[in-house]
């Protein structure tokens, strides 16, 4: 159990701290008073006050965090600015988040997700620059009999160039692109002798296990891959190429995640793979056993997911606040407190439903439900 909990806590503490620090950085940049910087919820375990009066603390429930602004009584404060102005003197008003210009409030809120994307960029950049990136061309060594690959026309010695328009730069890209594809038919662009062909393959959905031993529904096409000329091409990249490929990875993961979520909403994606804290903790422990490199790679993917989810236009999330600011920009005034409360009830229902669903999947993953 400890082998799962400790890596999970390390991962969550770092990713959440970076997210909250994004909010904190822009708040301080624009002169907003910050009273609390908390990692976790509930009762404080350990904390200290800095020179500016911010209370930095770690709390018992490590499933998130928050930055609390000076005078931030509730989320509807923009709707009653006149009351706020009367309550505080001029010096204190300058520290109030709710009285800051719209663009500053937007940047403070967007700072959290932005920090998560930047963390992922730094991790991928560091891996590509100091450890290296694989560029081994993917060659088909074997096509299984009567498999989707054979039916679709793939052959031994074909070099896979693209999958669904995504350039295949290494063997590892093949399984990634097949797994992340939401299409019923997957387009394979291959090089055969001197010709380039586009073949359409309809994968089978097969119950199996991932590399960590977790049960998943895998999309299988029925091929075995090898290195081109049996040579592994692992290259340390220069700064420019490393940042380029890091941006590409963050972009691909973000777009694929959005497509996956869209697929779940439309009933086209496998919702059984959606997990919560228990599954993340389990996978964190499993990945940590493969070493530091695998663990920090997973941290990058979790950081991207946290940044993306927080940008959803759901009240209570950063994206919900940005949605309110968009309305404020269009209307020229904040939404009324009553309207905001209505949105927040909807947001609470959506978040609780998501929490229930992911927790159910977690418990099913542990074998408590069939």
C-alpha cells in the first residue's frame, strides 16, 4: 500500500503546487493580497507565514489545493462591488482581487492551468535534451493471420509513416496513436518498397492488460513491430528541437484528451478507463517501479490533464470563472449573484456526478464491483 501512496502523494503535491503557484504568481504580479496558499484541504498539518502575510500550509486531504485572496468572501463578489468599496479603505482596496481589471483577473485564474502546461513542457524538454528521444522507424515484422491488419492490406516489412495523419517518429508512437484514436477506421500510411500507400484498418476491441498489468480494453490491429535494419536510433536533442518536440507532445496529448472526452460524451469512447484518485495512486506506484524517468513522464501527463480539466467551462473550476469573465466582457457588467448561483449548482451537480463515476470505476478496478 505504501508503495502506491508515497509516489501518489509526491505526484499530487508537485502538480497541485505548480497549479496553485500559477495563480499565486499572477496574483502577486498584479498586487492582489494572498492570505492562504494551501496544498490539500481540511485541517492544517504544517504551515508558516511569510513576510507578506501569506499562510503557506499543508492540509490533511491531499486531493487538491487553493490560493485564497485578501477579502475573498465568496465567488459572487464581482456582483456587489459597491458594498466592497465601502467596507475597505483605499490601501486595502488595491489588494482586492474583485476590484482588479478584467484582464488581470482572467490572467490570475488562467495562471493555474498555464503553470500545469509549462510543467509538462519543462519535463518533456528535459527528457528529450538530457536523456534523448527515440526515432527508430517502425517496421512491421509480422502480420497475424486473419487480423484486421491482414484484412486491411498491411504486410510484413511495411514501414509505418503515419497513423490518422499523425507522423510516426518511433516504434512507441504506433501503439500510442492506435490507442488514442477515436475513429472506427484507422488510416495507416506505409512505405512499401518505393511506394507510399494509405490503408484503412478496422481494429478489434479486445479485453487485455496494459504494460502495468491493469485490465483495459485494447484496440488491436494484429501486427508485431521491429526496428528498421535492427538499429535503435535514440538521440539527445538540441534546445530548439527539444522544445519543438515538447510542444508537439503537449499539444497532441491535449487534443487527444479533448477528443476522448468528446467521445465519452457521444458514447463512442470507453468510459471504463476513466479513473479517479484511487486509480491514479495505483498507477503512480506501478510507474514508480519503472524508475524516475517513467514517473516524471507520468507527472507531465497528469499535469496536462489537470490543466485541461480546470479549463472546462464548469463553475467551481478555473474555466467556469473564465466563462463568467467572458459574459462580463460581453455584457459590460458581471452576472447577477442569482444567475451565478444557478450556474454553480449546475457545476456542483456535474462535478459530483464525475466524482461518483470515477470512484465507481476505481472500486470496480479494485474488484469491489463487477
